C-alpha cells in the first residue's frame, strides 16, 4: 500500500494571512496577546531520542528555563510547545501526531537534534521518519548531535522572538494544508491511517479551512471512515466531500 | 452602609484578592526556585501565564457541565472573598459568619469534581477522587480548629474575632496548639507536598487539570490565586489578629503562605491512604487537644 501513496516534498512556507482586515484595536489586542504568549510557554517533551538528556540541565539550576517563562507541562491539552528530541521511529511518529492533534492552537513544534532535520545517523534506517516537517508543521529546528542546553535555550529564545512578532503561525498550516501532511502520513502508515481528532471539522470551526485542506489524500481518509462506519451519520453538516465527525478507533 | 459603598466593596474585594493571590503564587514559585538554586520566574510570570491561557485561539470544551463546573469553582472563591474581612473593607462579613465561609470554600472542590467528571479522562477521575479524599482528610482538623477558635472567642463573626484579638492578644499566643494544627491543615489545603496527592504530575498527569486547556486551565490558575489568598486570610484573621492596615496585613499573608512552601520542597508525596491516616491522626489529635484546653479554660 505504501507504493500507492508517494511522498510529497513541496514547499511548506506559511500561507500569508491578510492583516488589512483588522482595525487598530484588534491589532493592539493581537500585539498584547503575542507579547504574553512569548513570555509564557508550556512545554510538552516527547523524549524518545537521545536529545532528551540535554533537557534536564536546561530545566534545572544550571540553565533554568523558568526564568524565561518556560515550564514543563505533562499533557498535550495544557502545552504550547511540542518538543521532539531526536529520531522519531514510524511507530513513535503515530503517537507524536496523536499528541500534536490534541494540543490547542497556537501550538509550536520544535525538532531537536539532526535526526529530526534529515534523519541524521539513522538516514538509512527503514524504521525512522526522516524529515519531521513533512508530517507536522515544525516551527524551529535545533540542529546538532546533540545540541547543548545553551543551543536549546537559544532556539527557544528565537521562537519567543518569532511569537512576539506574530510570525510563528505554522500551526495554521496543519489545517490549511492538511491534505499534504495527511498524504505523507499515509505514505508511512498506509491508507487506513486515521486519528480520533477531526482536523477538517476543526479547520472549518476555526476558519482555517483553505483550498489545500482537502484533496486526494483526505478523500482516501473519508472513504475509509465512511466504509468502516466511523462517521457520525446523523450530523447535519455532512457533505459529499467532507466528513463531519469521526468516532474513536 | 450605603448601597453604593457595598457595591464598590463587592467589586474591589475579589479584585484585590486576585492581585494579592498573583503575588502569593509568584512568591511560592520564586521561593521554590531559590531552594532548588534556580533563578525562578520573572516578576509578572503568573499574570502572563493566565493571559496567555485566556487568549489561546483554540478552546476544547467537553460539554455544558464542564463549563458550569469551572464557573462554579471560580464563583465559589469569588463569593468567599466578600465574606473575608480585610483592612478597611468588611463586605458581607457581619451578614455571613465563618460557617458560611466554610461552606463556600467547599463549593470549588465540588465544582471541580463536576467539571472534571465530564472530561471522561481516567487520570482526571482518579485525580478528583483523590482531591475529595484529601478534602475529607484536611477538613476534619480544620473544622475542629475553627470550632475551637470560635469557642474561645465566643463568636463566629470574623470582624468581632479580629476586634477581640486587637484588644487582648493574638490567637497564636492564646491557643498555640490550635494554631499549629491549623497550620498543618492549611498546608494540606494548599495541596503541597507531602499532601500533593491529587496533582501528582508524574503519577496521574496533574489529575483534575489533565483535560483542561486554554481558558479552562486559565480559570484553574485564577482559582489557585484566590485559594491561596482565602486560606491565608482566614488563618491570619483567626490567629494573627487580622490587619490594622494593609501594610501589616499583607506581610502576614505572605508569612503564612511562606511557611508551607519553605518545608514542602524537601518532601516526597504520601499515598492517598497515608494522607488520610496522617491527617486524621496528628493534626486532628492536636486540634482536639487544643479544643479540650479551650473548653477546660473556658
């Protein structure tokens, strides 16, 4: 089945949002919101790779993340940043995607270590996902094998600057270009891949639905969920090409 | 008292409680950081956290009861603030005495139980069952302490209790055993180690907070500010003579909050049944002893 779905490697630049529609009060509120967002970051660590060992010194007395307003959180619902340290095996990537979809926007993904950038020393492995940003919108890569805590903190500070300027919007891409990300996920996991979170419905609800949200890959997902009766049939919003709700696996 | 005046107090008292609560939370985090030899959070960190959580662009509600539970837990504490006398403002203190206040302080736990119940997360359910067990554990010594204090002063009106302490001596000096039992009880009420059974991040993933996101978690952060304020003000009013002015009142609040934080860092966490056993044995025993002394003196 994996041969049927090719991997897609088109550009993943943020789709620009028009800012002209906002008046001065909305802009002021946005600026203040971004100011607060940049000063309070809750981090969820997904530490299955070797880079995890650099995080305890970054959090404890030597470097102390909390002085920058960064603190660890334990569930995806509470977190802002998903910190992925080191290689993600294909089995791990499924869990990472499930975790990511449960987080609340604005949410940011940071890939630490070379393995998340290009596969690193595991680039020949059959069992690892090589480029993380093909499966999730990644805001920041911190390269190195492994990056020292100084590098981790510098990366976090760069992300804070991006957030304060209002440029860290790549989480919106997951909704706007869901077809692309889903296609690459299906490339690895097969065309029966589905998660409990209904991304397309969320995209509609939060006005993030774009031309690239649906396509061949989402059609495959919808076909699968309809065939296996995972759709809620009584949902009034159901259309031919859309799926309103998916049940749990 | 004019209607306008009481209306102003109704707005000012919860607002001041929130602001002082923010600084109490900041102090707790800062002291914990210093004990762990870290720098600790910046000055306005608790405020940034709360604003950030309220301006999240995606909010997940798990249903009507989830929303109502959050309103109930915030409402319980906001209402409790107007029954707590502070320097210059007494709110509804003379209409509702300390027993009303104890009722109101139980509402947030029940609201939290309702709200978390609808999240249908097993960690949340375990957390809330532990939170209610902890409430059962610390409320017994706490109520015995309050009963002893009220027996000693001969009134349940907090303003009168404060006035009596101003004319005689502080409750801390006249009934030291009850004050000690009360201090242990408020340590458990604040949910700090070793009584941190219902948050337990490494064990049940923060328990009641597990499914809370965005403004729901923000409301819990606000609740934490109000909770610390309510508990410290109540203890200060009962045993430290309340406040003559804000300048001696606020240091007393910080001192009461500081004592549990100073010793909490060295403790691991008790098991749920051990919390119940320990709190029903030592602080309850001390409180009953203090009560007996008050009754025999009387």
